[in-house]
């Protein structure tokens, strides 16, 4: 890792640290719209920590906040109860302009096997309240785990009403198995309004994620419990394998750059730890891996293995 990459990686890591505050103070910002229009989420839990996520959005729900705003400081609150009266903790976390003003707060020092409530504030705007939890200690004897999984959600093909039923199941966590977005151009016979053209650039990916995250039932499920997430192919392009491009219509483009931008957008919109960016954004642009695979222990009851079946994949036998 060169000195520039090391500085950037340290910056991403510090941005995720709870006590840090600098740049634009959250109290200075005044909004006529809700900058938390994409909701809140949590994920990457273990027995003492969890990642809390949100992203600040401009009016209209697409694009990014003005780059001139720079990095900004967002206030967070965590408590044992939804009224934020019991064991309340608060602090500041950075929303970096380079990451589309997304927030990845790595909250440490939590008690194991415990539910928490959280929210964010920026200026005069306050986010929805989310609920999250830590996992049981890896050596704990656990009797049950309530989990659901989801995958392959294409906007034009239907509403995400299954999440409304999922929200009634009192789950401990959700596993998302890939294809959170689809990079395709508009469907021929859409159930709801089409999403536009092919997705190949960073701004395209950001807007496609923002569109999906505008779905209220999806937002509500993200706010219910922590998620463990992985990807499949459509977060980049259909049937891509490693450095072998997939099918993206008849568009000519630099696939290496597209993959790096797609990975960046995935990080920006998922509750992932800074360590997923193994060599910072600069390294990602130069071909460094983004590490999303891993193992999660839920007491002695279960080991959950997160697989990455695209980034290291050989060329497919049949195209």
C-alpha cells in the first residue's frame, strides 16, 4: 500500500469511528427536504459491534449533494429503547463526499445478544428510527435463530411487498444473497415505471441504488434488524466473472473501471465495514479486491458463511 492509499484507508476508517468530528458541523445545515430519504440500515454484526448506515440525499432522490459541501459531520444516537431514554449514547460520524455522503458508523463496545435503537440527525433533519442487535458470544449456547433471506429484486418486475410480510416475522437478521439492483435498461413490459438506460458509470449505479432504496417496504425491513449482504452479478453486469465482462447491451466501455465503480457504489449503499475497502478507493480503482466474504458465528448454534461467487470467478463455461 503506497502512502496515498494508506492515508485514504485511514480516512475511511476514521470516518467510521464513533467519536470523530470535524468539517461541516451538522447543526449548521438547514433543509427544506428530508436528506435521509433512503432510510437507515444496519449490518455486519458481531457479538460486540454493528455497522449503522445512512446516506444524505439531495432533493429529488437522485444524484449527490453538492461537492462544494465537502465532508460533513452527522450526529448519531443509540439507546436501549425507542424513546432514547435508557442508556443513550451519542456522537458524530463523518459522511464523506467521496462516498456520496454515505455513513458507515462502526459502533463498538456493545453488549452481546442485545437489541438497540438508533437514528441520525443532520441540521434540522432527523432520520427514521432503526432497530439493530448484536449477536450472541461465539461460545454462548443459543436455542434459536430467526433469519430470512432475499435476492434478485428488479424494480420494474414488481413491488417489494414480500418485505412487508418479512417485517412481521420478528427476525434476528436478514441475509441478502445478491442482485440488490439490476443494471439492465428498462424492461419491455414493466409492472411499474422503468428505471432508464443501461447502468455503467458511478453516477448510474448510485442512482439505481437510490431508486431501489426509495421503496418504503425495503426501507422498513432494513430498519428492523441487521443485514448480512453479498452480491451476485447484476450489481456489476449480467454474468460477469472476475475480470471478464458480462453483457451490457451493445455499449463499449472500460470494464475494469466499471467494475471498480460498481463495487464502490455497493459499498456506499450497504452497511459494510471500512475494512471491506482493502486498499481504499484508490486501490479499488487500480484493481484491488473488495472483501465481502467472511464467517459470522451466532453463538454455538450456527456459523454463517458469506461467499463471493463473482469477484474471483473463472470465465463461465457457457456464455
